[in-house]
C-alpha cells in the first residue's frame, strides 16, 4: 500500500508533489547528516587509543558505541511522534544541542559518562531526534523518486565516514581523544544549528482528519496476504539480523587493522574507502529501489553484504582488505534506505511516523548488538575471525526472512496512498 513508486507512481500522480524545494530539503538534510553522523565515528576511530588511555576492556568501549545505535533507534520512535507535533525543525535543533552535550560529557572519560553521553545524549535525544525524523520528512517531499531521495540523504553517514575518520585519527594522535570530542561538539553546533533553523520548513502533503480516518481504517487490510503487523515484525527481525554483520567492519575495522600490524592510520583510510564506496553505491541502490521496490533491494543488497563479510575471513593482506572493504561498502549501503522504501511501499503514509522509526530501532539495535558482540568475541578469543563468522550466520537469517516476503510479493501489485484515500 505505498504512496507511489517508480512508473506506477508517475501514472497515478500526474501532478507530482516533487519540486525544486524537494531537492533543497534533501540537500539540506544531507548536509546536516554529514556533520551529525561524525559524532558516531569518534569512538570507532579512537577505540584503541581510548582503551589504552582509560585501561578498560575493548568490549566496554564497543558497548558505549553500541548504545548510540540503540539510543538513536529507540529515540526515533518517540521523536518521530514528537516531530509531527512540534515540527521537524524544532526536533532537529533539540537533537543537535543534545549531541554536542553528549560529546562534551563523554570527554570526561568516566565509563558512566561514556554510556550516558553516547546512549542517552548522542543517541536517544540526539541522533534519535535528527535521523529518523529527517528520513520521514524527506520521504514526504517525494512521490516519484522517493528511493533516490532517501538513498541520497542517508548517504550523509558515508560522507561523514569519508571526511571525518582521517581527521579524527590525526587529532587523536596529536591533542588526544578528549580534545577531539570537545572540538567536534563545537563543529556540530556551528554546522547544524544554522542549517536547521534557516532551511527546514514543513513538508507538503499533510493529511486532513478525514483522510487519516480512511487510511487508518484501510490499513487493517492484509499486507502481502498477512496481517500488517506480522509483516512489520518480519521486516523488523530481518533488519536486526542484517545489521549485526553490518556493524562489525564499521565498528572494528580500524582496531582490526591495528591488531594485524597495518596501523590505525591505514585502518582509518580503509574505513573511509568503505564508506566512500557506500556513498557512491547508495545512489545506485536508490535508483534500484525506485524501479524494483524496497524488499527486492534489501534482498539484493543483503546478498552482496553476505559475500563481502565472508571475504574478511579469507585474508589479512592490505591490498586484499582494501578491495573487500570497497565491496562491502557497495553491498550494505542500500539496505537501510530500502527498508524505509519498503515500509512506504507497503503501508500508508499516515503510519510512517511510527513504522519507519520502529524498523530503524530494530535495525540499529542489530548494529549495537553487532558492535558489542564483536568486541566481546575479540576479548574472548583475541582475534576477529569468530566475529566475522557469526556475521555470516546472521546475514543468512536475514536473507531467509526477506526472501520469504519477496516470494509473497511476487504477482501482487503495489497500491498507492492516493488510491487508498480515493477509495
């Protein structure tokens, strides 16, 4: 029951809501996320330096980083609801201040401060108020090219991954990780607050109360021949399973390179290559989603990710790892935006403010678990091969869940919100 998608959407929407303002909204959102997402990379790049400086197990620091993802996902459920009431601009402004506060608190170096700073301030009240509401916000500016737009703005994570790790690595090696945390708090405030205050305005296509009643009533109809919430649960479970392996290279690649003698600088460069390839590939996956739909895009991207995560078991050669990192970036990059497109394909727009954050929450919980679990396995065995192996197993479970939904989708036409409202 999508709003629209691809050529079918174009046929049913002769008067598209897309305009120059839509792309302005997407561009501003991309810029905001490119800065805000740097806050999640600091602990990744500084993992070994912080471990040595603080004298704590690596799994403790990995857990602090993992809590950022849990907080973002859980906060997104609340903030998606809140953004519909106070406006996305105010929500993002609040989140930006919270991210800066979380970075400043984490710089104190106490374990409790790292947990609260990352999980509550950077995660729940920070990125939770920025990323999920902005994803929903931009999806409402587009009807024909929603997959492309969502993929574009989600690439802010990868622009951050290309730009910031090398800078963080040099600063951490120089002034230290605490100064780097404090300095980046200032960058977030100066970079995001003006953009949000000046350019984020209400999205078009607000529903009247009558339309909401029609959509709410009709949304109880079966989805893919199943109860709507059963499909939601399967998608959420699939999101968790695919994000466990997704987190392992992203959270541990720099430390992994340091452990095998390649050095933190090489690891930071490799992480930038991984996320740079993800940025380029995400645009491909966005166009793929516009043509084939969200579920098929998830299936294809997850299959590519499974092959790449398995390849990390095969070599510790520097050149080989750069190739694998690039291939991994290509595979995983389209998965999360495709889940958003799948939700908008299958469910009414009025339900996006809670269904999309719920999928993001379970997916980010998978990211959090994968990040912590890999650190825990490393503490147990002293090397990362078992962690990569467990990632392959989770990826296979994801393929089974998504494949089940794709098979049920075969032969079923996709219906738009416009058709629902008209009905």
